[in-house]
C-alpha cells in the first residue's frame, strides 16, 4: 500500500493593518528559511509590507515568496488586531486579538470573525500546562519601558542623559549606551514577576543598580542607586487576615487590598510590570497620588492599563512622545517635567522600539512550543487558546457570548 503523503500547509505572514502599523513579525526571514528546510509539509508566504522591521527583500533573500495578498494561505500569522475589511473568511488567524477581557474596541472584529467562519487562536491564551504563557513580547516591553522610565527621570533632573531606544539597531547596541553612565543615588521600585519584570531587572543590572530587600529599601538610605523587586506578597494582603495566598488572590482579588503605600514615600521611580484586571486592587489611589509625602517623580507603567493599577495612567502615549505629566491636584494631563506634576510613561507598543530582537525571540518560542501542534492538528495547548473555531465561540470562551452577539441578535 503506497505511503500517504501529508497535505501541504501554507502559512501566511499578514501585513499589519492597524494604524499606526506594528513593525514586529511572528517569524523572521531566518526562521522562515529554517521552517522550509526542516518541514517539507509547510510553506511560508509573506504579504508585502513597507512597515515591517524585516524588509520584503530580506524575506526574498531567505527564499520566501512575497505576495500582494495571502488569500491562498491556510493559517495566518499577525501581531495586532486585524481591520474588519481585511479579514479573510474561513481562515485560521493567530494574533493578539485583545478580546478575552471583552475590550469594547475589538467587539466588532470578533463579531465579523464569527460571521466569516474564521478560527481565532490568541497568542495571549497559549499556555504551558502550569499556566505560564508561552508567547509574548513582555521581556522587551520591560527593556524599553525601564529605559524610557530612566530616560524620563534624567530629563526631569538633568543628572544624566539617555538616548531613545529606537535609535539603536539592536539590544546589543543599546547596552553599549550604558557604559560610563552614572546614576544618582535614587530608589527604584519594580513590580511584578513575569516577563515584563525580567526585562526591567535586566536594565537595572545593566545600569549598575544594586538590588536590596524590601525592608532595607523602606528603612535605609543608600550612597548608591538601588532597586527592589516587589512581587505579589509584597504588594497585596487579605483584608481580614493580612496574609497573601497566590491562588486565593487570583480567585478572589476583591478580598485583598494594596500594601504598596509605604513605598510611595521613599521611591523616586516606579517601574510597573504587574498584570491588572478590573477586580484587582490598585497600587495606590488618586488621594495618595496628591499627598505631600508621595515621593515618586516618574512612573513607567509598562503593562499600560488606563486607569488600572496606576490610576494616573490617563491613556496611551506614543513611541515618538512617550512621556506626559499628570498634575497632582487637577489630575489632568500636562507637559512632562513640570514642578507639580508626576511624569508618566505609558506606551502600548514598547517592543516596537526593538522590533528585530523582539520578533526573533517571539518566533523562537513560537517554533519551539507551538508550531508542531499547530501543523499536525489539535492539541490541548491550541484548543485552550482557540477563542473562535469555524465561526463559533469555543467552550472555554463561552462567557464572551453576549459580547460577541450583535445588537438585536438572538444569538
């Protein structure tokens, strides 16, 4: 009996249609070349784009076909949300859809995916068995966000000067800009324990900061710059027992309160890298922000949730102008570096300042942990990350039913 050959699967890298266009990619030219060499059943094609950090020419030189459209691809890889008029019916999309929290601005996109019988697999929902996310750009968001926070403090105080990240061609070149840099005796609080926090800590170490324990940070003064990493137990406590249990906190966040306030009195720069949802307590409130003993001068809200764990996050800034001020009394946005304002860095696409490094890392994880399952068929990892399958919400995301239903629909 003749051996049955597997059907060829075509993967298409789509042009980013969201404005402004994202410059990151799911697979670099070298990674596409590796796929062609090591997987005879898979072909990668690329939709032509003037915005990518890797040019059409670089993909062609790697032996990848570049086309005006990717309509003949089976699986489509993107980064950000896809404009409704660019959605192709009956395709499988892998993107960051930003729909699992029922984000209002992406509701219409999800509705259109249902109508067009699309399968949506969300990168954000791809998880290892222990619940750790497989894919993300958080590390490079932490890198760029920490740099920008330090840059803003330097601009405010005039004590040092940092260039913008995107001027550098790579992370390696960025590191060279820190040589000889002298940071004043300041205290920096870095919150979180995930990829974003790891990126922040990388910059702290590269700049020669010394890590100290939370009790030392609160009680001592230092003759050199220091930072502290604050994780869940340092940030939250149960309203009644005063204890912290990670599982209980995530299941019942409304039963917890923030214990961050002592740090606002001794911190110069806050690097925020914690996950936030509506039920979670904020690190501090507006009233604390206006207090005379609120010492923080610069806040890099790297996870960037408007009005979230950082109430003075008044919305996205841009890569071009990443810093704005917030007046302590009026709570209004101002120019940065004013005497009665706190400087806030809140940019939603920070990794775009180091797009080639960020894309390379993302593609490596995609190939290592997701690619084979995606090509060979369903797996528990893929299944749990599939929000829509052939135009229908999956069981894991049935809670999105009302959000995905059109107005006046009986769905």
